[in-house]
C-alpha cells in the first residue's frame, strides 16, 4: 500500500438492497454515524451501533475505555450517515485504524429505499 492509499484509503461502496440482505443474514455490522437528533427524527436500523463521527477513534479502539465491543475487526462494517459525507470520513478513519472490511452505504435514505427495517 503506498502513502497516498494509506492517507486516503478507497472505501468500497455497498448498495441498499445488499446492505439490507447482508444485515438480515447477520453478515455485517451497521455503523450509524448520524447525530442523535437525526436518529430520533428518522429512526434507527435495528441492531446498528450508533457512534457519532467525533467518537469513532475511541469507540473503535480496543485500548480505549470507550471502546464498543461490537466494533471488531473480524466483522465487516457498513457505515452510513444523514448526508453521506460523514460516513465517508468515518469509513476512511476505520480503515486507517486497521479495519479492513469497511463499506459505505452513504445516506440513511439508501437503507429506507431498499426496504430496510427501522425502529422509531
């Protein structure tokens, strides 16, 4: 991996239907990086881990007291947010931290349009 790739890793994209199917089969962890008020307004993906962007470094670091044990490097992670820009940043951050199987769904709307379940 060259320096440019380490600094700006390419994140795989995943479409809504594939994300919904893989989540239903327990194959991926959904990582919601929306703000709490966005989740309250739009609903949540059942079983998703909610970590705002500013806390990703802590929640994804096993050495941090704020580590989220669901965020393991063994489980593929699908990241999404409200507008798409934050999920891209979060996905690249995870990859820089050693998470190798990270995909970006982009916006929560992609989940909804694919018929993904939502908890209000």
